[in-house]
C-alpha cells in the first residue's frame, strides 16, 4: 500500500514511516519543504502526483503555550491544513488517519474520556484548532480514523523525558505537578498500532496511549529518574502551586482505550516498559 505521511521530521511521523517501510509498504514522508499543508495548491499538487491509498496526518502545531499568541498561524496548520488534506483524500478516494489529542475535551473530572464522546470543550487554542481538524476530517470523509493520543515521547524531537534528564543533570531537586493525570505514549509503539489500523477498514474514533495505568507527571518524573539512575529529589506540587503556564492544561487526560481491543487491535505495552526501551534507545 502507498501511504503518505505528513510531519516526517516530527517524533511520530518519523517512526510511522520507519514502521510502514519495515512492513513493505511504500511510505512517502513529507514535511513543509515537500508539501506545505497550509497551502491548498501545494497539498493538491503533491497528493495528485503521489496518489496515495492512505494518508497518515501527523503534522501539527504542537507548541501549546506558543499557540496562545499565534492563533491564526496555528489554525492554518491544525485546522485548514487538515481540511485541505481531507478534501484531497475525498477527491482521490483514499483513507485518512488524523492524529488528535485529549485537549479537545475540557480535562475536568476523573472519568476516562471515551473515543466516541462528543462533549468537546477545549481549554486552549491548541485544543480548539485540533478539534476543528477533527471536525474537518469527519465532515468530509467516510473512510477515516481519528486517533487521540497524549503525553507523547519519541526519539526525534523534544519531550518531557528529555527535559527531565537535562534538568536532572543540573538540579538535585525538582518540582513537578501531581494533579494532571494521564498516560504517556511512546511513538515507536504507537507507530506499530497506526500501521495495524491503516491496514484495515475499521474506521472511527480511537484513543491510543501506552497501557500500565493512569499517572501524574510527578509519578512519571520519579520513574524516569529511577530507571535512568539519577539521584533527584522530586517534589509533588499542584498546578496552582507550580504557577499557571500561558495555556490552560487539562487535569484529566485519561483516555479509555478499550475500543482498540474490541476492534481486534493489540494495545500498546505498559508505559514503564516503553520508558525503559526509550532510555536505551536515546543513550
């Protein structure tokens, strides 16, 4: 199968292309230089030339705080860019997978969010524009997957683990929030699931993070330092004590992943195991 993958320079796009190639698919990885998703003409040209059977759309504006000062630019990338791709997928009759986020919800309460929940209430510009992208895909196509993920880490790019390891080298004490709850997602594991999914016609909304239970960023930091062998004293603090970041963050990033099993997909391994493999990969 010929699959076009956007955002090939990002954490996820990079791993998705590698996984597809491993399986013998023809993966065409593009980034802004090859296909500017904010330019409808560029999207049309590249997609008509390549004529993929599927598109896995990983490219996005993901700098959550910076998004608050750049609403127009962010909307152009996350919403309009997605709309242009969906429109071309419709014209070519190819399936589309859109990578979204728990930020489309309001992040309140403690119940895990269900994939088919439509109680959208984004807290910030990033969440709002990602939701607009979801709606563009669902509005234009019948053959689509919308896969929401959270707390992403991968080899290619910055993430919470890399930040902690960097800070752990220069600090013996760190304050980390303990009232934002979710589960990490390792792009290497996620790429395998996305490849499994794109090979099927089991369309719809899904949630995908690693398994192993729900944790706070504080729990995650403690385990990172434990596995990396760093002696760092991690102090749990509330979001209010830590100080508000520019963009509001969800307290509840719990995503219910049972739909994966119901549809015959293999869930991602435990996050603790994923962290161990990731540390080996980056060291």
